[in-house]
């Protein structure tokens, strides 16, 4: 991991969480002080909980984010949520381009880029997700796929303050499978080279998160890999004990 970059542990709750989940979030808030020296903590609950969680997190060592946004700031888009609305509710970061959005909703790189630009427009950090499928991996296309996603999804003029890249191999999400540390180092090194070439000094400071079946048992090994600047955590972020344990895995 790059020493100068403070790690970020981001929890993606996906379509999970009701009002009763406030108790679990409170447990995260209560335990956050013990890991705040190791990493920044971000929780992205469903949109129904953002405002309530943001209120509870005020002054604590956890910030709240969102899982998606619409490219436009307002308009006739029934059921959609603008980045400005999410920031108004208390979100400081927005995940865009997650593989589940790309697969389930047909979102391509151009739309992901528009959403990342919307997050920046609203004053939020965009966490842009990239990753290859098992078929693409087996065909030896991983770096080509990632290069295309990076080139098509990242807004021009991004900075280390408003852009985070999350590498999530699709075949590892929710499967319990993870790449080897050597594979992760190669891919994160490739992403770092792309960012540095595209954004110069800021590219060297941008956080690159690893995601895909991150759990307490493998967090320390993954977080020790060069150019791994934190994690985007799925299922394990629903439990305070697991989420905080992953943060404790940061060097």
C-alpha cells in the first residue's frame, strides 16, 4: 500500500437495511474511534436510510455515502435520485458503475462517466467501480477490459479529492473467491499506471480500493498489497464487528 495514501474502508449495503438496521450502524459508530487511526470509514446504505444515518454520524468517525445517482440534477425522471439530493440528505460519496448496475441495468462506461461527473458536480466523491467477468478473465482479457472501463468511465480533470477507483473482479463478488495477492498487486499496479498517466500528480494520490469477498480473514493480506488503498466491502459491511475488523486489517 502507498504509505502517503490514507486507506478507505467503504461498506456497500446494496439492497439491504431497514430502520431496525440503525442499531448495527450505531455499533459501527461506537467502535469507529478504535480504528480511526488506521483508515477512513464510509457506509453506503440504501437511500431510505441515508439521512437518518448521516444525522447519527455527525461528529463521529464514519461518513455516509450512496450507491448510485442519476446524471441530471433534476427533472422528469420518476424514481431516480439526483446526486444533489443525495448530498442534501447527507451523502459525501456516491458509488457509480458497480458491476451489478452494469449487468442488471445495462449501464455502460459512458453513463457511468456521466454519473461520476454528477457526483463531482454535487460536491461528492465518486467511487467508480471496474472489474472483469470470469469469462473475460479466462480469456486473458482482464487488462484490456479494465483499460476500456477506466478510459470510458473516469471524468476528465478528476482529482484525488473527488475520485476513487474500486477494482471488483465480478467473479469474486459474493462468491467467497478472491484473486491471489500477486494478481491483485499486478492489477492495482496497472490501474495506478493508468491514473498517473491520465491525471499526473493526482493520479499518484488517488485511492484504489479492492472489492470482492473482502472479509476479516483476508483483509490484512489484501490491505498489505502495494497500491491497495482500502476496500469496497459488500456483505461483510452489514455487521459492525466484521466491518470494523476489516478496518483493523489496514497497516
